[in-house]
C-alpha cells in the first residue's frame, strides 16, 4: 500500500478492489440489474449456498426508492454504492483482514476508535439471516459485518463472512465532510478541481425521486411484478436457477417501487414480501441442485 | 488443593449478553464439578467484550475413591448366573469376590474399588460438554465447522494449578495462552495462573473486572465533567452497556453546537445515548444540559484522542441536526390533524386508529359518568392525542421518545398541561421501579391503554409463554395493578373487559391476516384467562411485598352469585391483607385447623356414602350443648359476614368468622360426629358443611396452606 492513499470516492473503490484482490478475491463488476443491496447479487445470495469455497468483492449500486429525498438531504440517497466482500468459508482472521483494509484506506487504528457493535442481519425478502456487527469508527457506522447462517430459507452448509462498506459514509468519514454531495468523487475538471459526488449524481437523485414517488406507473409495475413472478416460476421449472433469480431480483425491485409510490397497504406489503421470498427460496433450491451449488458438484463439472 | 482457570476467547460478544453468559459458565462448570464429587472453596466469573471466564479455587487434586458393593447370586446358583455376574461386575474370577451369609445361606458380593479420577481429567471431559451445551440467546456457526457460539470462538485457556488441562472442542485445543487488547497488544499472552492472567492482561490493556471498568469510566467521566464545571447525567444502564463495549476504557469529552440546546432535553439525551452511547452533561449549578458530552473509547490514542473526539463530535452534530430538522418539521404539522389511518397495531388485532378509539371509550368507562366534566373532557382529548406522535419524524427516528414528543407537540398547540402531561405519561409505568402517571387523567388512560392491549391479545390467544413475552403483556398487567392499587382506585374489571371485547369484535376495519386465523376466544373465555393472568401477576406483585401466594389463590377462588371471580384489584388486595392478618392470630390458626378437620371428615364420609351433606342442620336432631352452640354461632357469623363484603369491611368479616373458633373447638372436643343414629350423624355432617360454607364465604380456605 502507498503511504497516502487516494481519498477520493473512486480512490476508495480502487484501494478496496486492490486490497481484496490481494486477499484472493475475484473482483466482479456490478451486477447489471436494479437491487436494494449488494446481498442480492447472485455472487452473494446464491454462492453463499452449497459447499464450494468462494471469495469475491465488488461494488454494487443499490437502489432504495423510498430513501429518495430529491437531492435535498445530504445523507440520504435513493441510489448509493455498497462495496461488498464475501469470503466462504469465513476465514479465522476475517476481522483482522477487514481491519487491514481500513488501514489500506488510511484509517490508522492508533488514532481511531474502531468497534464491533452487535447488529444482527435479516432479510425477509431473501429468507436470510446472519449474526454480526456494525463496525464503528469514532462513533460512525462504516460497515456491516455478517456471518450468513441461512439463505433462501436454507441453512448454509459452509458459513460465509460478508463485509459491506457503505462507500458514501466511508468517504464522508475519510474526507471529513458532512454533505454527501460535496464528496470529492475523482477525475479532474478543466479548472483542475475534482468532480464532486453532486456533479455526478445530484440530478439523478432529483429525477429518480420524482420517478419513484410520483411518476412510476403503478399499473405497469403491478403487471411487471406479476410477469417477473410468473417468468421466475417458469424458469425454475426449466431448472435454470440463474435466469430465474434475475426475475426474482426484478420482481423485488418492482415491489420496492410500488412501496415508494405508497400504494401498498401494510397487509399487502407482507404478502408481497412473502411472494418475493418464495421466489428467492425456489431459486436457492434450484441452485442447490445445480453444478455450482450441489454437494457432489465435482470440480471438473 | 488446586485452582482452575478457564477462559473462552471469541469475537465481540453483544454487550447485553456478557454477564449472563459468564454466570452461566460458572453455574454449568461448578454444577458438574459438584456432581463429580469435587467441592471447591470459591468460584468467580468474569467477562469482557471478547471473553468469558471462570476461576475456581480450592479444588481437590482428584475425586475421592469410591467403594461400590454389588450383591451377586447364591453360592449354589448355576454356573451361568455366576459367570454373568462376574462379567457385569468386571471381575476375572470368584477369587475377587467376598462371600457373605444371610438367613437363606451364602451369596457372593463383588466389592468394586473405583479409584477417584484426577480432577484434571474430570475437567477435560466436562468443559467440552459445557461449551457444546452452552445456551446463547442467538448462536451461530462459522467457517466450515459445526460448533455453535455467539460469535466465532478462537481460543480456550484452561489450566489447573498452572498446568494446561488438555482437551479439544471443535478443533480448538485448550492451552495456556490468551490475547490482549485488539489494537494495543496483538499476539499471544502466556497466562497459566489467575494472578498472572490478570496481571498480563492488564499489561496488555485489558481490565478484566467489569466493576473496575465501570469505576474507571465513571471516575474519568466525572473528572472530565468537573473540569468544565459540569456533572454527568447518572445512567446506570448506559454505564453497564459501555463497560461491555470496551476492554480498555478511555473517557473523552466532546462538544456539540450550542444552537442544538434549543431542542427538548429528552431529545438531546436520547440522541446521545440511544445510538451513540454518550453520557449527557449538566451544568453543576443550574442543572441545565450543557453542549458537551462524555464518551468512552476503547483506545489510548497516540494523539491523545484528538481525532477520535473530532469524529464523534461530527457524528453527534449530524445526528442532532437531523433531530433539529425533525423537531422543526414536526411542529409545522398539527398533532390534531395527523392521521393514524393505516397503521397496524397488530395483524390479529387491527389498526392503531381503532385502538385509540377503544382506549378513549374504556378510559371514560373507568372514570365513570359521575366524574367532573372537565376530567371527562381531558380524558377524551388526551386519549385521542396519545398515539399521534407515532406519525412524527422524531418518534420514527427515536421510538423511545413516544409520548414525550406528543406532549411537546400538543403543548405547541396550546393544549393545557392537564392534557399534555397524560400524553407524556400514559406509557408508564414501564417497569417495577418506574413511577406511575402523576394525575388521574394519565392514570386512567394508562390503565385503559394497557387493558385494551391485554384484551386484544388474550382474545386472540396470544399470551406470554415461559420467558417469552414479546408484547410485554406481563408488564402491562403489572402496570394496571400498580396504578389501581397504588391509587386505591376501585374498579370492576369484568364489565370493562366485556365492553372492550365488544368493541374489538365490532371493529369494522378487520385485517385480511386476522380473517384466516383461528377463531378468537369468546368473551367469557377472554374474561376467564385474563383474570387468572391478573391473579398470577398480582401474586408476583404481592409476593414482592411479602404476601403469601396461597392467600391470593384463596381470595381469587371466591365466586359471586353469578359465578364470577373477584375482579376489583383493590378489594382483592384488602381481602388478602385481612386474611393474612387473621391467619396470623391464634383464632385464625385454630379455626383453620378446625376447618381442615371438618373438610377432611366430610370428604371421607361423603365419599363413603356417595352423597353430599351440604344443607342446614336442624335443631331438633341436636342433643349435645356443643352442637347447639355451634349452630347458633354459625348463624350469627353468617349474618355478620354477609354484610361485611358489601361494605368491604373484610376485617369485620374475618372478626365474624373468628367468633366461630371456640364453638368449633368445643364441638370437636365434645361431640362424636359419626353417631350411631343415622339421622343424628347426617345432621352433624351437615353442621360440618355449614362450617365449611361459612368460612368459604370469606375466602377459599381449602387453598390455604398449613393448619
């Protein structure tokens, strides 16, 4: 590692990618689909199941339509980045490896108070849960740390350790700014100053907030949800867990948009979550029967 | 004598679980030691965020030898039987047996000497059992293994008198090493004895003793505060939690923007403590909150904590600026206008909006139609506003401010204190030591809110089981008991439960989820299960005050003419107290004995004759003075006791039955119940049943122990 790591937003990403590549991770690119969190990435959800070892790291843009604030709240965005690491089986020194990644980012433990504070994780839509912590740096939550125990309703055979860095939070911390839009993103403008996060994303926050809350077509989304649900089930019958899981992700995003439009009643909400969970369960079950997922899946297959 | 040191070292244990886990470790290990015949002098447990452990001193080096004798067959028994016996006893030949004689002749006895096992061997076998059988509120697996622990378990230190006790659990070998502070002292530490262990951990920046960590935190916090003319807001729960988050506590002081002091103090304190675990500070002279806070880091930073303080200040300022935003936004909304529509209270019970309506109705029912008009107006207004703050941003962000924010926002709309205070207090009391609401309106709404909750859940057969009480229903019932008893508010619960049940039933907004579930309890079933729940809670409440649980049973077992149990908690408590006082007197004790004697005779005779002797004895069949006197005394006592419950003069009722003591004693001394003449005998048995009936009019003495 260099002595003075690049603290720009893209610099953080590059540092983390380099660090985790050195730790033996496959560096994936973001999954090309809208999802609420990096955990939805098939490289996490599906790969967490079955006996095969797996180490991967990737940035995942995460969309949470209800968190849109029209670009007016400096801390809350409907689109943000997570940096996700999955290590399977979780190595004995996973905490130390995580701490060393903070060191690589220039967070020196000698002057910063880093703490692992109880925070259990659960995803009702994925039928998944795990135990772990949120990681605090000087009182600020900068990461989530989870040992997966169950995914898609299935007890995992080998436990994965999942690390999720909230990149905006982390960048605000290392850059010492309270406004996410003021973050130095990277690159260079003609005047020599770097592009800011606001330069890159502010307009998107405004427009997507309007879309999520006002313009998303409820009828179309409702129909899309049904279509993706049916397509997922059809693909599951054809024993194609990966394409089926794409449909599950799409259905989940339609649900999130409908939720943001405020058209889902409390009871319906539970029902929708149950339907997505059912799809996720089916995909996980099919994955466990597939070459990469099953117990007898020979290496050469 | 030998000393055992055991430490289980793992990744960060949730603060709230540490002490209970260390205690469990001590209990489990010491119980097994005792079972193995290994006594000890003392045991103590300890815990930090990364370890739980145990020190047991004064253990013997080995178990005592045990001699066991096993009786064998007769010397004349067939060879096969003798062979089988030898095999079972683990003996090679009859030479190893003794021969003994009894009346029937000679037989073999195997005398088996079992040498005591070494203590180390016993420990090596029991610790893995304890680890595998350990109960955490939530546990997990990690890596490719199958062991379960709260978080990954990394090492086990186990020594007896400084020597490693060798064993293996899930691939972890017990040894004599541990680890110090995560950052200050990475690397192994050799710590074979408890003294060395404590000393070397201290050098490695771990304060093992929780009390000591708390002392350090509190002392440092107080010192920092004092240096700025401030005082630390005492908060024992926070102190306990923080002591579970650090191994090497370093208190630091930070500052936040003074402009935030405009926020209500409860908001400031909550923002500091609930997420950030900071201690609030007050001006030592004025008592007002200061724009400073103390927090505890787990690090002795090289820069003296400058960066850590700056980071924490930034986090708090951001949180307070959120809170300020909520405070400003929420006050722009009118609490009156906020709609609770669509908020589900519980999927089986229905919407919050309906709950508020029912609570208001119930509260009016409790104050009664004779209450002053302004009390009724305030009850209605406060009840209707009581839950509205759940729609505000502040309560969404800080749920523990519910009620408190409602009161502030209502005050902002110029509602009088008679309305705002009940809004603030209607969740009280939240625990056995929490205060009950201060005024009638608050007490009534708090009671109504809790009773509506209880009826809603019990009606749907959702009740606490064992240690599980996710909706805090026990706390709700205790809250009602405390409010009613402490304010001596007389209230018949049955009609209130019935009318509230009817509102639950007619709730027009039923949720789909409620429809496909089981049929709810009927109103009578709900009344019955709920009252026995109150009886159980009342037992706990009164037991803490020293009352006997059997007396509470005796009072609750009473039935009125409609077959209903007593439902006025104040009257029940008064009756239990009167009964307790009565049974402490000589008259009470003797009368109880007489009652039990009468009931025993009746039970035997009624069973034998397959009939019941309930009824009134007639005078003309009485020959003895003693039975005539008793009949007269019963008639008088019944007359007096019949008046007493109406006037709720329970002491009077007890005094009335107390007068039976002498006639009852005399009756048993002088009269033979089982007389030769059939009609005389039956008449006397009827007289006994009258004793039973008289006493059972006051309390169900069959539930009373002793006598």
